[in-house]
């Protein structure tokens, strides 16, 4: 006799609403650091390079956790893994809220990075328990609420940090995460584990990639002090080379590698990865530099903006980023991926060079940041679409995971390099970087982004049907 599996339990609006609330809470918790980074640097006596490290550890952890979360979701059930991930996030939020110093805050952010794996698990649960048409609406709703939560966090972090304390700006969204997780646990039915035919989690690859990213960030953070610590920096470079070599060797031999390096031999994939890396470097430079420039005292060359004002100034960029995804998808379908990527590169390079030349008014920075966010969204959406439709259907997940890893790596390198530029450009005895350091950062990012045109012009015009 053949056993038949019972159909999955259909969920109602309350369960979808609980997932939406969780998306709002996690989006808010994820976004509180960016507008308040200058405030955190002052209160915790951080250098610009250390501040850059703080702003990227959550993203790095998320990129490492996401593929593992997907495999565990298949093995043990999506709801079970989601609840446990959010337990880790809640602990991370509480650690961040209570952190007395930078090392403890970094630990909290590392734990919070588990939230990046929660959103795909939410999509899996929605698809499991709703018909195809309704699941698309629900996924769109949850995605939109996550973006909305990020905007709410950007706006509210400053007033909370300045009106109460930096501790509460982590504590309040963490409380919301705990409450919404309890609702999801109560309202969402359990989904049965799905049989997995792969060889399991690539733990050696995960550990080596983690070591590679962490060591790379330390190298970039220490680069401005190379004169004072040449031996330490040299030793880290050797360790970095060892991690990279070991990771490549492990991934080439793994039965189920975390990142399928053989896929990089395909032109559509390696071109998308190169473009994604460089464009994310260009995007991450203003993501870090613009809030720092807002924070520079008005009697110098900046605007003396507080955390509340910085959050308000960054909001148009967040709105532009949320609109860029749909626009990029529509543009790729109508004009082809190459046209959308080329347009995005031109917009971004022009905006970066414009920021280097003109940044004397608040609206200069707001418009520049907004155009860069829009261009980044256009490019990344078009490249993911190009990658996903240029390979066989069975290779879609592998190819897009490569783009994800290079996106995180590009963002991390750009932010950390920006912090290093500001640290190197800060005169001895001063807490304010020289204006030329900001100009240098914007010019380098603009020039590097413009070089992407050499790769973009070799992309295929359209996508594989």
C-alpha cells in the first residue's frame, strides 16, 4: 500500500498577518544602526573603521546563515527552524540593547544576523499553506512589510536613541520581534519536514567562508594603521590567503558545496558576479559616508545633524530602494537586462562624482543618496533576473546564491574601505575627518563603478525564455 500525505493545512489572514508583523519587527531591528552610527561611534569611542565593521557584521552573518536555514527548513520543517532563528535574533537584540561596549555590541549584531534567513523561510511557509495565486499576494505583502519596517526603524531609531537611549532603540524592536514570534508560533500550523536528497550542510565551507570574510574585514580595518602594526597586518594577509585557498579547495571537492564555484565558469554568471560586487562596492560607500557627512559639525564643513535628522534625511533613499526592484524587473522584461544595468551604472557613477564635487547642502546628499539607491536596485534586480534566466532551471538556486555571496562581499568591502579612508583622513588629535577623505571616497567609488560599463557591454541583451 502507498501512504498518502495529508494536504497542508490552509492558513488564514491571521497567520499571514503574524508573519507580516514579524517582517515589520525584523525590518525595524535590522535598520536601526545606519542612522545612528555616528551617535554609536561617539558613545562607544569607535574609530570610523570600527563603525564600518559594526554596520556590516549583521549582513555577513545573514549571508552565511541563509543557505543553512533553507537546508534545515527542508530537513526539520520551516516553522520549527523559523521559530528557532527568531529566538537567536531575540537574544541578539537583547545583547545589543544591553551592550556596554563595542565587542558585546558586535556579538549582538552577529546573533541578529540570523534574521536574514527568516524571510525566505516565511515565503516557504506561505507557499506551503496557500494556493499559488494567494501565496504570491502574501509573499508580496510580507516583503513590503519588511521594507516598511526598515523605513520605520530608520525614522524611529534616532528619536528613541536621543530621547531615551541607544539601549532602547534595540530593545523596542526586539520586544516586537519576541511578541510577533509568539504569534507566529501560535497561529502558523506545523509543516512536515521535506525529504532532502542532498549531502547535507557544507560545514567546512561555511567555516572557511566565515573566516575569509572576518579576516578580510580585519585587514581593511587595520589598513590605515599599517605603519604602526605592519607585522599584524602582514600576518592577517597570510591568514586571509590561507582561508581563501582552503575554501576554494573544499568547495571544489564538496558533495553539496555552499557555493558552487564551477558555476563561475559560465559567462552569464561570472559577469553578473563581477558587476554585482563592483556595483555593491559603489553603493556601500555612500551608505556609510553620507550619514558621517551629515554628522560632521556645522562649523566645519558638515551639517551637525543628530540621529533623528539623519534618519529623516535617509528616508527618501529607502523609498527609492523599495521602488527600484519592481522597476528593474519591468525594465529587464521590456528592454533587456543589459540596458537596465547600463542605465543603473551610469546613474550611480554620475551621482557619486556629483557628490564628490557638490555636497554643501543637505539636499545634495539626499538626492545623491536617493539616485544611488535607485540605481543599485535597478542593477541588482536586472542581474539576478539575467542570472536566473540564463541557466537551467535546476541551477537557478546555485547561480543566484553566487550573486548573493558576491553582493554581501562587495557591500562589506565598500563599507570597510570607506571606514579605512575616513580613519586615514582624520588628523591626529581630531575626531573629524578631513573633507578630502569624503571626496576621495566618492571619487574612488564613482571611478570603480564606471569601470563596470566594460563588463556590462558584453552582457547578453535579453534573457533566456
